[in-house]
C-alpha cells in the first residue's frame, strides 16, 4: 500500500528528506532550500522579534503579460520569469511598490538566500563604520585582523578588499569538488564533510590562502573569501558580532519588515560573502536607500558621501582588465557594488543562482529578482536579465 503524498511533496514535487547538503543548491531542491537555508546550515537571526506591519503589495498583474525581447525572441514577462527559475520579482517606482510576482512554490514572507548580494550588504556596514570613524579603508587589514600578518593579506588595505583588488591564488570553482573553493565551502558548513577532510573554520581557510604573483591593487578579481574577511574586519572594528552590527546599523534603521538570517561556521563566523537570507521586499528597501543617497525615509543609514563614492569611484581600467568585463563592458566595481556604465547610471548587487538587485536612478526604479537557477553562473542568462531589467524600468 502506498503512503499518502504529503502537502510538502505536492507543492515541491519531492520530499523534505530528499534535500541534503549535497544537493541543496541544485534544482529542484533549491526551490525549497533557498527559502529555508536555516534548516540546512547553522544560522543566526538578524531580524528582531518586534514586527512592523508590512505594506500591501499587489501582484504585478497586467505587467506580466507585457512583451519583452531580451535576445531570445519576443516573450511575455511571465514567460521570462518562468524559464529563468525566478522565485520572486519585486518592482518599485519612486519609492512605492508597483507589484510583485511569486512562483507557486514561494512564500513571500520567507527569507530567501541572496548569495553574493550579501557582499554588498556587508559593504554598507563597512560604510557605516567608516562614517563613524571606526574603520579607515586606507589602513592595512592587519590593523583590524592582526593574525593576517604573514599571510596573503599582510600588505593589503581594507579598500583593496572592498574593491576586490587583492592578489590571491584562488579560483571560484563552484562545481569542482576537489578545489580550494570546495574546501572553503566545507569550512562554512555549506558542503558535506568527507572522511578524508580536515576540519577547518572559515577564518582558518581564508587566512591560509596563498598570494598570487601580481601586486595588490591590480585588476578586479572576484574572490569571495575577501568578503568573508571583510565580515571579520567589521566585527573587529565595531566590537559587535556581525548579526548584531547588521541589526543595529542597517536592519532596524531601514525599518525592514521580514525575517533576516545569516549562516555561520563552527565558531560562529558569519558568511558575510553569501550567507544572508531576507525577503525580496526588504532587499528592495536596501536598493531604495542606496538610490536615495543613504536615506531610508527620514533616517540616514550611511552618508551620501559614501554612496556617491560607491557609485562613482570604481576604476574602469581595473574592471576592463578583470574577471567580469564580459558582463558589463563599460562597468566598474566599488565597495562591492557594481556600476553598469549604462547611460541611466544603473547600479546593482548580484548573487549566484540568479539573485539581483537592480537600481535605475534616472527612472527611479528598483527591481529585485530572487531565483533558484540550477547553474550558479549562466552568462547568457545574465545578459538577458540585464536587458529584461532595462525594459521593465522603461515600461514604468
């Protein structure tokens, strides 16, 4: 006699017991796990028990039937969202929510992992500490992390960490189980341990990575461990644990409404490079804060000076010589935020598996798209996504 199918299996097409550390970042399991990371990886709550009633956000409605052409032929907005494994799309115009789309498997109140958008959020914390004169980006990393002496970071400045211009012998090999990247993921408790693996903390792995041959301050090189190192730096500079700093300096002043968590390793070090989970609406509020020069309503979260530096002081030459010039040919990167180089001055935060925060300051449009794409990196789809955001912004 067959067992009855659970409500979970009816919704997702698989059983909860099928999801593991070995498959949680792959389809179809990511449709559930990306909204429930804390069930798989140790996590710390950032959001508070005090709740603020959320705004009513209507479905996108007619916008879903509008036609776009992102380079794959004419299709509806809804069609693009479905084929790109989009979980949630939230659109804001001039500070107000226009509407949202949620896939059938999505609970919009559940925090969704934003992966490397976490880097951009961590940089905001660094900006706050810079404004408070607790962190000087011109200082060497060793001022804040003394045990970095004698490592690859000994002669690196905090600003070079912020701008991903550190010479490091490391490859972001997302799918190679034998790489240093897999070792890094085991240390953050994101991958299962093997019998032959040495138990290491995230901090130990970061500090063990060797320097590459070139000097610091060269081309843009995308190394995620640098952003986890930044998480340690902001903790040391502030005297607060990452989650507490995030809550005090960003979450509460932003008046965020939903839940927010961050994954941690065995000694409680936050995965500042990719472990934050939050709702799409609250991420849109972060984008609006940046669009408004650091202001969230009447509250200044970070200074306009820091936002202006972030959005205009990236080095185009370092970008063109770097890792992602194929994504934005006229782009740049500063303080862990991407500048598009587009005429509209669009800027963004991006995470693997299809996480985007896209802000068009000219049209006053903020778009959040959170996804559960099977592949961590899909360059053709990323180019289509950029065209999609431009066309959505133009429609508004």
